[in-house]
C-alpha cells in the first residue's frame, strides 16, 4: 500500500488519521499459494481497501468481498484468476458522512458491513446487509444514534451468530453494544437489545447456541478525560475491563477489574478452562477467569 502525501503510515490507526487519506492510492489484491508462497494472481483494485478480505463459497462459486472506501466489491476465484464480478456490484454502502467498513461478514445469503471503520465522524454508523444473490437488495439499520457532541468510530467488524441469526455491533463513541436480529429471508434487521458499553475491539461468542455468552472489553467512562487511542510512544491512555454478557438479552453476567488498555481493534481470545486472554498495548498478556459470586474480582 502506498502512502498518501504528508502521512507516515505506521499501521491502520495511523492510516485513518492521515490528513490526506482520500489521496491514498488504490490497493492491489494478491493471491498466494499458502504451501509454496507462489503468487498466483494480482489484481489492481479501484479503491484503497483498509480492512480484511472476506471469502464466501456461495452457489458453487468462491468469492472474495472487499470493502472499499465507498463501495463493496465482489471478486470470483476460479482456481487460477481473481476476477471482478460485474454482474453483482459494486455496491455503494456508506451514507453521506459515514466512513468505510473495516471488513465484511457472511450470514447465510447476506453480506454484512458496519460503517465508520475508516475514521471518526459525527454521523451514526449503519449495519448494512447486502444479498449475495442480488446486489440490488440492500437493507440497513442505524442501531446506535449519536448524541450531540459524540463521534462515531469503530475499527472492528461486528460479531456474527448464524445459529441464532444475530449480529452484535458496537460503537465506543455512542458508548453502546447492541444485539441485532437478522431476518434471513428478507434481510430486515431489528434491535434485540442495547447496553451501555464502550469497546474499540472485536467481541467473541462462547458457549452453545442456546447459552451464548458475549465477551468483550469496556472502556472506563470519564467525561473529563475522553477516550483517546494515540499512535506512537504515548499509546492509548484509558483503562478498560473485560465483560461477559448474556448474548440473548444483553444482561451483564460478570466483569473484571479495570486495567491498562488492550491493543485497539483486536479481540479477546478464548482459551481452555474458561480462560480469556488479552494482549495489552504495553506488550503484556493478561488472562481472565470468571470466579464464584463470593469473590470480589473477576480478574487473575
């Protein structure tokens, strides 16, 4: 990826803070054989792709979805070449004032995007569902309206529960985490629950389909010291905790003590024996375990 004028790229967070982000040259997609590391194909893209590429096997074909700054592209992989599927898109997905999605997710017949991953904005984010069979069918929901003075920015993608047709989205600017129900037939989405929780990171689901638990971080609320995630030697300058929620209702089940911030845009990692691991910005690895109710701390 080439750097735009006047910007020293040190990673994704430095990139979205570039003063000339709109001048970033388009990306190049590369297909590599994982066994031999041989380059199989390269494709010059139309826009800069800041997030991850998402793959899908749909109706007997292999696709790659790439979220550009204003459009979602679908490429077909036939085993030898990566080709833009002009019969499907591209699809313009952000509303005016919204920024790009970090990556797409797949929920059955639907490709799911969450906007405002490409930099802070004063426009509320949308969760967008685009039909894999027909790109003209686009549904959206704005589940976390901003209050005056709030700014939306979330570098992570939503979490998905196909078994329960449920999407979990988050926005630290609005200070919310939400559960969203997806109608697999129509693509219509509805708000299942909303909870006060600030996170810059991915959220994970653990447990069987009928007993899902949503695990993620929560940034300490301090209106006199708003959330900052500076790049460079200072780093993030807030505290956060790990929270466990009933994924069906959003009810808070457990929470750890507050500690130094984890790497933004990352996720907490599930381990054996119920342990949850987290990588902090200071290079430390932390482990968490839910303890019985008669204890005073949820952290190890």
